[in-house]
């Protein structure tokens, strides 16, 4: 019922906005934010409801369903000028986004591992069509091929694990109190986790992500970073409850793979010249903390994973949206050429500042609470991994400040004549609707905890 209400609310917002009634769209957007806040913070942390044997509703599924609907609605809102008003197959685009939103919502609420796997794979088809149909450059075909090869090939061992679990236990339901339990040797854990490690993604399995982001339209980048990457973290959380007897050597190996790779991805950010590629590599660093939180096997770690996924989904969507809007004004995404935004469009520069500050986990944003909980849970497992997490957090603040200073300061290029391309009401609407829940939920956590 909750998901159906949110879907109707966001669908009404999309219809109103696409019709030109921006203020009514803003009202419906505020209603969605209110429902998200109530659903997340007025439910007890131990809320688990199993709706028969088909759906499961808890804090993880409710939070990610709310994130899915909000990001998908805002992705359509950000594409009004490029797709809907330009006659670029706007109806097909809206249908593709709505189908993708429906598939993702079902993925987050089903209680069967097999059903989740099917929705997990089906979600690749709409995002592939969005990238290939509304991408910017011919290289989008190669980006789509990379994405499909990485994700599909890595998910085949997971399918084998599901069938083995079905034969061994008789069911593949995940829930509280009736989930299947499988003894997890190192080979079983690694093979079944491979699909989720690629989807997060973890450094070493991440090459498809920068290519997909660079070639995707703004809506594709927002959905890809805001929601699709969260399928990996959500699947790891659910799968971890099904696997027992995980050896410490396997856990240490996964910690080294995730946190070490996250630190390397943070260093690679400083070598990027494309704004979207830099934000994509920053996603690799942030989502590696989710992997550490899951395998720390603590309540703080798991709840920190939820906070980090929601915060990163909103923040990264905002950064990709701002990078796409800057591209419309400068005709390039190079950090060496995008300069002087503070002089040209001070309002958008404010959005850049807020997004970069949130990305570096500045208080009182939700990112701060997510990184604190994940840092404490990882530190409780090992001091060495806690030091790696601290270095990664420092590098996150450093490259976030680097992005802001590189794009908003300096002399504006001579070929930029006007700022009308990005200084519109709809841009401020999307930016502040993404920023508002991060601040509101962060402040509410500060007050209640």
C-alpha cells in the first residue's frame, strides 16, 4: 500500500511538471519528502513485517523504495527541456523510466531470492535502452556493452547459488525468522557475492561504471548512481542473513578488497579531467564503505549502510545533475575548461557548494551519520581497516573541495556568452529537492539520537 501511494504521488508530480505546472509539481514533491521522512524516522529500527510470502517490508525496503521513486521522478523532471520539450521521443522516455521504477520497487520488496534475481537482471534492460536511446555520443554503444557484460556474467554464479539453496533448503525466502540458512564456505560466499560486488561496484569490477555515466543522459546517470548501485548493497544485506559460518579469512579478504579498492578509487579521482567520471569514481569509494558495514556484522554497520545508501543516492544524483547542467552552458565537462561558475550563475554555484559539502559529509547532513556509523562498525572489527576508512574520508573531503573550487572559481571561458541555459527555475527545484531531505533527516537524527 505504501509503495502504491508513493507511485501515484510521483506519477502525478511527473504529469504536472511535464504539463508545465511547475508549482504543483513542487507541492507534490514536498508531499513525497514528507512521506519519506515519516516512513524512515517514525518506524522503530526493528520493524519487520512479512506480507504473506510475497513481499517483505522493513526499514531497508521502505527507505530504498522511497529513494527509488524520488530519484526517478526527479530524473524525469530534469529531462523536461532536453527530452520532453525537444520532441526527442518524450513518451517513450517516460514509459522507460516508469517501467524501470516499477521493476526497482518490486526488487526492494520481494521476499524471494529468485524473484529478486529476476528483477535484478530485468532492471538492466530499461537503463540500457535509456543510455543507448538518449545518450550523447556514439560511444554509448560500447558503454552499454561493458555494462551488460560485467553485470550479466558476474551474476551467473549467483543464479547457481540460488538453485543450490533451493534444492538444499526447499525455499529461497529471505525474511525475519524464516529465511533459509546456507553454510558459507569461502568459494560459496565469493561466488554468490560477485554479482553484488560488480553492482556496487567495488574497485576492480568498476570499469563499466565511468563509461556508463559519461555516455548516459542526465536521467540515466541519476537513476544509475541513485538507485541501481543500491541493489548491490541491498542484496548483500539480504544474502548475509542467509549465509552462516563465514570464515574470518573470507571476511578479511572482502574487507581488503572493498576498503583498499575504495581508497584507490579516491586517489584515482584526482587524476580525472571529466566531471562525471570523477563523480563516478567517488561513488566507488563511498559504496565500498557499505561493503565494510555489511561484513562488520553489527547493527550500527547495517543501519549505517541504509543511511549511506540513501544519502549517496540523493547526493550523487545531484552532482550528476549539476554536471549535466554545466555541460549545457560550457559545451564541455573538462575540469580544465569549466571555470567561473560563481560569477556566471551564483545560484547554481550555491547548489554546487551544498552538494560538494554534503558529499564530504559536512554536518548536519545525512552523509555524516552514515559515515560515522560505518566508521565505528569497521573500527570495531579492526583498527587497521578503521585507519583505511579515515584516509578514505579525508580523500573524499579533498576531492569534493577540488571539484567545487575547480568549477566555480577562476576566469570564465570566452566562448560562454550567457547563463540562461542553466539558470532556470526547474534546476533550482531539482537541486533543492535533493538537498532538503539530506539536511532534514540529518538534523532529525541529531535531535533524536
